[in-house]
């Protein structure tokens, strides 16, 4: 069968989530043909892996600690024209590729076009509008996000919602599945072997901002603070010069999960995919939601019993040192809490089965 994926290009979480689902589909359907329509980070991520079609997407101009809603709206005033251009591009792609099903992650154009062309569609997204746990809105930008997600919920044939700490279940056409991660920890080598292969003598503190620039101030603060701690810090996805020999900066690497498996703890933004992997791997985490980003506040609201949550916008060297020292005292407690979460199968396995079932109808 043929599968068309329409994926947002903002950040890395959406594309790693969909890659995990695609890999499961390829395992189950040996004759599967995959085509992806995307842009931005996801386009670069997938360009050597699958056939691609370039579409347009939202632009985020902020690079510090928060989403400035006014700037986002101003930067994307012309997005309505991009929206209809994307619909035309996806329509031409559907006519040419003729997919059996369209799978959409956060790009409403994909659902709109699939419905207009009478193609089956599935919407994959983690913002659970039926059980929203964080009520505050952040102006016009949040309004548009909620409207587009509601549109997709209404018009897709099925909606797949990966959970964090909620119970997997079915509610009408909404299917709540386990956290979607890139690989199950049981499929990786044991920790002793990984430590040796990665050249590490002690379990590190991982720092990841998921391909985003919003956490750069946090990263720079951690680099300044690292010299005060007898810990090994490994920072992913940044090109910053370390100030002490207990900090290692690495590019985004495909074996991030190997580092995660042997890590002592994680410092991260509140992206859904990163938090999914942290919880699945039972790691204590210090989490900073991006200011004014509704999805990240909802994520932290769901995991606040299992991780320490703080404010990204107010971060400073002194505040971070106080916060991190407190966190180190509580890592064992947070690790015990995460072990109460009983995930057995990767949510990508469940999502792939749902996609195959719908495509086969």
C-alpha cells in the first residue's frame, strides 16, 4: 500500500515520532511505499531517507526562551496564502502518488486536502482537546492553533493521540496510544556495554533542547554552572564551546537513545516526544516548558508528579544552581515515580496497526 505523510517541520519531535511509526509500517507491510510532504527541520531530517515534497510552514522568529505571540502572528501574516498553496501542492501529490491513506502530524492542510479528495486520513497529535489539563490561552496564536487542531479532530477518519501519563483507551474515533518513542529500551544493548562503547566512565546528565533555539539561554547557563558540580554533562544539538572538562557538546545524533539509557538524569524543554522517551526509559528529568507555548504547558502539567518543572524565562546562573542542586537530591525519588508507569509496547506499534487497519478498509 501507499502511505502519504504530511508532517510539520517545526522542531524534531514530530518527525522522530512519525519516523517511528513509518518504521513499524515498513515492518508490517513489506510492500509499503512512503512519501512525505514537509518543510524546515523535518525536510532536512528525512531528505536522505524517503521521497519528499516541499511545502511551506509557520516561521518562529524567537531564539531565546519564549514564543512571542505578537511576533509569530506578524511573521506569519501571509500564511493564509501558504496554506492554500500547500493544499494545491498536496492535491497534485495525491493525484500523482495516489496514496491509500494520508497521515497528518500537525499540518491541517493535509486533512483538508484528503477530505476534499475523498482520501482516508488519520491525524496524529498529542494535544488532547477533550481532556485539556492547562486552560490558559496565550492570545491569538493559541486561538489559531486550537482551531486548526479542532478542525483536524473533526475531519480526520481517526485521531491518534500518544499519551504521557494518561491511560491508553478509545473514545469514539480518538485512539489514545502509549508514548511513541524511537526504540524500546529492551532492544538496546545493556548499560555496561553502552558505557564502554560510548567511552564514558560515569553516567552523564543529558541536556537536550530538541533542535529548538528556544533553550539556548538554558544551555549557556548550564555550561557556566557545570564547573560547580562533580557530574558529567552531555549537551545535544548545539555548537557551543564548553567552559570546563566535564561538559561535552555533541551534534544531534541517531544514537541519542543509547545515551539516554545510560544517563543519570535529563535536563530538557517540554516537547512531547522527548518527554515520552524520558518517561519510557524511566529517567528523572528537570523540565523547562517554552514560555507561552500551550502544548508544552499541557505536557508539564501531565508529568509534574514524575519530573521537576521550572520556569525557563527566569533562568539565571544563581537560580539554575539552586534548582539543579535541589534536583540532584530528588533524582532517586523521581526515578521511583517513573517506574510506576507501566509501558509495555511502543506507541508506534499501536499507531501503525491503526493506520494499517484504516488503510485496508
